[in-house]
């Protein structure tokens, strides 16, 4: 990973973290409340966003394609605006792939990000169960699990630009299993 790609990932991560901190903060204008929300968002979004994008990138490279993350400034701005409106629509950028990939490979590349989120969400749940943390650490772990499930669910929606459309096009059964797990984690576990 070159320094330009690294910088773009870091800028996207911090921007999305700020947006999530605004959303989960009880009162954004209360500096103490926001100061508590920001570390939670940095960990939760850091694990969710960074590993999601790196999963896409690395699977694409396994198939012999060139792949790199590029931020999208209008998407970052919209992400921040959406947080102030009470929801998150994270569109910070994407992994751009060059090289010939089959429909199956494209579906597998698309599935890699949500699968990474689901695995991370379950790891945080296991940490909450086995470590029995309390206070801020428990809050960070639970938000990290929830946000990873939510990012998987959101990205699996079967719309053209999202991962879900590519996964569904490749294998509707894999798509159904993944979106069920992500939806269950997002809406029933929390």
C-alpha cells in the first residue's frame, strides 16, 4: 500500500468516525458527550471500514487484479451531512479494481467486505461475552459489534453501487445467507 492510498483510507476512516460520533453522541454540542463518543466511533468504524475495504482489495489482488482504495470527497461530505440529519449514509470511497474478473470473482470480491464485517462483529460479541468488560470498554465492544453488523447489512443491500448487487448477481443463496446474518445482528441482537 502506497502512502497516497494509506492517507486516503485514514482520511475516510476519521471522517466516518466523526459522523458516527455525531450520531451516537447524545448531544453533539456537549463536548464531554462527543469526547466519549469519538473514541467509540474510531474503534468501531476503524475495524468495520478499514477491514471491509482491505478485504475487497486483498481478494481482488488474489485474483490477479490491481486494486486500490480511493476516497470520494462528495461522499465524505454527504456522510457528515447525513449524521446531522440523524442517519448515516457512508459513501467515503471504494476499492477500484482494474483487470479482468469473472462474475464469480466479482461476487467474491464484493462479498469479502461484508464477510469481514460479520466476522469482526462476532469477534467483538465473543469478547463481550468471554471478557465480561464493563464501562467504556464494554460500550466500545458492543458498538463495534453493532456497527460491523450494520456495515455488512448496509453494504449487502442489492442496489447497483453496493456490494449486495454484485453478490446477488453472482450467487443469490450466498447473498441471502449473508444479509440474513447481518440483518439478524443489526436488528435483533441489539
